[in-house]
C-alpha cells in the first residue's frame, strides 16, 4: 500500500525531504501546501502533486496517510492540533514550537490520539550515535561538551535572524546539539545561560551572535554548550568525558580516545534518508518503535532551549 503524503511548507528543508521521499517506493507525494502560491505550484509540478495555499483545504480534499510539516518555528501549533484531531500522523521539523504551553497542548492531543509522530532531529540517525550510546551504557559521564559554530542561516535575510520568529540560535539551530546531548546523557534538570550581541550588524537581526549554556543533568553529569553565528558553514561537535576516556563526535566521525588507544569510526550511513524511511515504515506498519524522536521527546529538547533563552534574559539559574 502506498503512503499518501502531504507537505505543509515547501521551502528549503521540504526540498530535501521531497527528494528523499521520491526515492522511497512506498511513499507517494500527493499534495503540497505553502502560503506562497507560485512556490507550491512549481514544486507540485515537479512532483506531480496537487497544490494548495490553505492546509485545511488540502486536508479536506485529499486522503492523506501522513503529513510533513516543514514550517518555520513561528508557524507551529494550530496545524499540528488540526492534524492530530484528524488523526493524521506527522513528521515535524525541529524545533517543534516557540512556546512550551502550545507545544504541550499539541502533545496532549497527540497522546490522546496515540498518533505516530517524528521530529527532525536527524543527527540521532547517524550510525556512530548508536555506537557511542552502546559504548557509554555502562559508564558514568562526568562532562558533555557541545558546540554549534556556524553562520547566520539565510544570510540574515529571512525569519532565522528574528528572535520572535526563530527563537534564535539555541532554539533554532543548536537545538540539534542539545538534542544529541540529551540522547547521550539523559535529561537536564537545571541550566544557566548567557548571550552575546553586538558584532553582527545585519539589518533585520535581533538574535545573539554567540551564547553559552551551562547545564546540570539529572544523572549528575555537567554539560556546556557553546554556540555562535559568526563563522561560515555548519560545525557541530560533541565531546564526552568519562573515566580515562574521551569521546568526540561530529557529523563525520566518532573518536574514542583513551591513554593507550585511539579508535575512529566514520559515519557510514545516509542518516537523513534513514530518518524519512523509518517514518514512512512506521506509518505503513502502524509501529513507531524505530522512530528516534517523537513529539514528546522533541518537546523536551525544546524546553531546554527555551529555558536557555529565559536564563539569558533573567541572568538566573533555572530549573526545568
Ligand atoms: N533537520 C534539519 O537538519 C533541518 C535543516 C534545515 C531546516 N530545518 C528546519 O525546517 C524548518 C523550515 O526551515 P526552512 O529552511 O525549510 O525554511 P524556509 O523559510 O525555506 O521554508 C519554510 C516554508 O514555509 C512556508 N510557510 C510559512 N508559514 C506557512 C504557513 N502558515 N502555511 C504554509 N506554509 C507556510 C514559507 O512560505 C516557506 O516556503 C525550520 O524549523 C528549520 O529549523 C531543519
């Protein structure tokens, strides 16, 4: 049985999902919605799908088995509630919202309906991550250091560089690293953050240029996240310290370093394709067991990043 898929939002990341889904035999790209009519029409033609500018009209007109939500953070909330009420499983790009209360409202109905959901924390699907988790399972983590170094997404022209639309660099981008930290070291129970502004002089820019977040994990580990939008490209990294062993990983490799041994494992899977394949398989078999981040899990990562923003504002240690 083909899985009929709808899209809400057909910008940058939607293009990547569409291209990957077009390679999956069971996936049928059926309908697309974007508020920009010309964009939807162009993409719909490319994928021989039906085009809409109103998602409710798409949901009324089409019989969809799943929807990909590829919207900027500020557009989240009511759309997910509508999909959940209609019992349509969804894949949602990170971050899942900008407001915790709204995300909890979505979570409530998602749970009531036992809906299959998947959140785009794509780094969880790298093969080295499971290797790292396996390696760490009987070890006590003392320190977990994350860094997200990169450029201002969209060259500062779009919604990414507006705090009220994207949430800023921790909520919108470094969220991938926060999520990886949670996936490896568990939940965070308190944090303190500081932001830095004043170097980027872009028009339409009101977010931090750099930030630090000091974290305390429930299991006692200490974490530190350093982010900036002052460089070029995208350089995420994690480092974990446990007794006599240092683990470093990036989006290309995992290194396990001890006094007498240094091992390196290269990322060898197409993890972005895997993320989409697993979601389609989950919908097809009505079995979410291989999905690595569902809506509730994505909400926990969101909470950490929103609390980091709050701490930057209040200059206080905040408990989650
Ligand atoms: N997982 C990843 O690695 C990854 C990579 C890139 C982007 N993303 C995430 O994907 C999301 C979207 O990013 P993007 O770069 O594709 O943004 P984008 O601006 O390129 O695309 C967003 C699209 O949504 C449309 N849109 C906005 N509001 C809408 C609404 N109410 N209804 C329908 N369409 C609407 C816009 O017209 C635009 O076409 C962001 O949250 C971003 O963080 C994730």
